[in-house]
C-alpha cells in the first residue's frame, strides 16, 4: 500500500459518472468522509514535499513566466529520489517525494532530488530559494490552470483576496506525510500532531518579510494562512479529539464550497456549507453533489493537519537546506517514537493552541522556547551520523532562541532584500 503526495486536479465533466454516485444527505456524506479519512496500518513510512521560490539570478525582482519555469521542468528527466515536480500558482517549484521507509530514507531521496533540480535551474539562470514567504515580489499568479483562476475569484468574492493571493503565490513550505498508524492510537496521534504545531512553527519560522516589507511576524506564511477562513484553513481537531474521523467529517461538512464543476470550475460567490448542498437545501450547478464533488471539496480544505488516509503535516515554513533534514527527522520522531512522543506531548501542552503567538514571535516566547528545547533534546541523540551537521545546527538555533527568520532578517538588514535573496539563490545554484 502506498500513499500519494499530490492533490487530485479535479474533474472535467458534469454530473455523476460511472464510478461516482449522488449524495442524498449530509449524513451520507459524513459516512463517506469518516470512512476514508484515515487508514489503519503500521507506522514508519514518510513522504516529503518541499517548495522553493523561483528567482531570476540576473534580476530577483522579476518573476519568471510560466513558460520559462515549465520550460525548465519539462526538460528534467526522472529524478534520482523519485520525486514528482509541480509548479505552484506563483511559480514556486515543488518536489513531491514517494513514501519511503522512515525519515532518513525520505530525507536522503529528497536531498538528492533537490540537488539535481537546482542544478538544472541554475543552468537556466534561475535559483530555487527555501523561504516561507516571498520577501521581495508582490503576489502574482502565473499558473494559468483553471483551478487556480477559480480559486482567485473565490477569494475575491469572499473578501480575502489579499491573503488568498499571497497564500497561493507567495508562500512555501516543507510538508511531511506520515502514516495514521494503528486505529487505537489515532486520537492521541492526531492530538499530538496538532499540539506540536505552534512549537514547530516557532522553531521553523522563516518568513519575516512579504512583498518587500518586514511584517512584524516571524512566520508571515502562517500569518497569511491565519487570515483566511478558519472553516477552511483552521485546525480540524474537535473539542475532545476522541474521534479524528468524526472531527474531519464535521469540519468538511461545515466548510463552505469553493468550486463547483459545471463542467468548468466555477467559484461560489455565496457561503454554502457542503452539508447544505448534500441535504438539498441549496442546489449548485442545478444538481445535488456526487461523491466526486465531495472528493474535490476535500482538496480545497487546507487545515494545518489534514487527514488523507495518512496525515499531512502542513504547518512548517520552507527552511534552508542545512535545517530541513533535522526538522523532518525531529517531527517524524516525535510522532512515531513512543518515548519521544510522550516527552513531546507533555512539553508542548502549555502552548498547544498558541498558533498566532508562535507565528508572531517564534522562540522569543519563554513557553515556546521551553517546549522547543525539550522536544529537540528528545530527538537530538537519535539522529544518525548523516544528519549530525543538520541536527547540530538545529540544536544550536534552539539553544540561542533563534529561528531561521532571525538569520534571514539579519541578512536583509546587512545587504538589502534583493541582495539577500540573490545570495540565497546563488548559494543554492
């Protein structure tokens, strides 16, 4: 059994097809969602996704066009680690690795693919920069895909155009995919994945600027996501967290429908929870929803931890090459190793809901600093030799109370934004 790491692109037809059925109620939709939310199995496999902003090495203020970026990626053959390449709406380049046995194998494969890809981009005069948000350029979509055009229109209609555009075109992350594990451990596992969020955000914050300005936030990426509708982008975890499958079903049914295929993707301009569509209180596209509509709806929900049979951990900023391997190893170990998980659960409990605080001040908060210190200490000695340099840097950062955002901010102050970006782009070229 394997899990995929890329989102389904959507449908191109209208009405139920051969492999789908019409949903007759929100109860039927809830059963469908809950039944497919998590898959029981052994822990161990890890999938990684790594996003990098693409810059012109001759002029970092200029955003390379869709044709330029795809012209490069179209010429890339099979990568050594097996990653797929996709282009984000603003031109960021994403590597999506296959699920592998453990964090070390996943890290090694992703590192090889990143090295191969950035070499190809360097030959084309482009650099791939690992930052949580674009510090230099204004938000602008270059991906001509109809899904992203429709999403853009939805954000305008829902009065979140600025945050929506920035989210789509100016943010980048490290995403970690881990197995759901044994069924009797799902509740604790999902609770811990959420509770770790603020501490890991503080530790990996790497986006102090957006569109040419300091924002006052260590993780402007998390700030941008926080400005969007919490019904679509907020945490899934319910009041008790005792049944994550039911929590996910409830969350998805309450979330407003973003796009309807008629057959083109049409954005909604009114607030319609999916439950209302399923119950027939509102007909969208002059019809009731199908199971394919429900599947597509789930791909338009962006919580920090998303169940997709496995767990997608989506709350980390994109961080430098020297750090992301240690960050990946740390988070996977805190989730998958029972002893480390026990330490982590106790350490992060005081800051389990401090999402905005973590994004704003990072490790400057004493409670977040204490939680990060305990979590890093729980995993540092477990790191294998090949990750020792990365882990040493992560440990030093935490001991100093510094996130990657502090290092980048210092670089900007010394050299200016454009030069700071160019230094990073050329360092990775």
